[in-house]
C-alpha cells in the first residue's frame, strides 16, 4: 500500500480503528490474562509452551503457485524463537479481537517433505527429501465476535526476512531430473516471491500452532491444505 503525505487521505477521524474505539482487556505481556480471556469466550484447554522447544505436527501443506508446487511436510517439527505478543485489543465498532505476535525465528524441520510439481496435461511429478526452513515474521489474527469465532480467524503475516535461510535435501536441490532441476532453479531465483506465497497458508498455520501450544488448545487441526 502506498503512503501519502496528503492529510485528506486520513480525514475520517472517526474511523473504526481510532484509539477511542479500542479496548485492551489484557496487557500484551500478561499471557495468563490473555489465556483467561480466550477461555472465557469458548471452551478450550489451557496450554503453555516455551520458545526453543520443538512442537511436533503430523502434516503441513503449503503452496508456491509461481512455480506450480505443492509442498507436503510430514512428521514435522516447528520451533518458535523470540515470540512476543505486540498487540491485543478489541475494536468496539467492528467487534473484532486483534492479536499480533512477532517471531524472531520460526524453524520448520521435516525429514519427509514431498514437493508435487504440477505439470500441464500430466500428473504431478513427486520428489521427496528433508527440508529445513527458518522464517521471521509478525503474524496478525483478526477474530470476529470479540474473539469467539476463532476457527474463522483472518490471519496475515508481515515477513521480516525476504531471504530466509533454508535447506532442501539433494533429491530436490541436486536432482538430475530436468523437471525438478528447472523447478529448483526457479525457486532459488526468486526467494522473496516464494516466501510471500508460502505465507498465504503458513501464516494461519503458524498462528494456530502458536495459539494452541502457548495459550489455549481448541482442537483445531489446521494443516494449510486447500480443499
């Protein structure tokens, strides 16, 4: 979104996100209060977790449309580093709860990552190996009903590292297959676009893993798969 110095662009002083319309039920550094808030809205099981400790997940699905790839990670471990809740407030006009979490690091490690390379007029070509990725981002969730509609949260991400470190096993990165080679070269030639596309599904995935591991477990099994 372009910025403008013309004050007329911001002339609606009563906009719904004005500070006058916001209430803060908890301090951002009070996880106990935030946990109680979520528990009061809908039944969930209180949870607690420490940064730097891996969380096991069975499956994660992500998409990179630019190179026609679907990535399916099985038996995955996700580890958060430097997680900090930056915003936690209710917009009293929209009745939305906004929670924003900043992550200094998010590491994903899977020994079984399958890339399905979609091909025109053919079945996808499948290639499997390990994958290790590290991201940093601020994840924001907007939850309607003052936080009650947790399953339909609108989640977005502000990626803070356009070139995150990653490693794909040799079956992918050093393949002799022409299709796999072409896909990998296209991937590494434009990492920022790939990361932007990945975050369309990774952002809600990260949010639900964090929320249910650190704050309150709703039993939501979000994998990122689009059906």
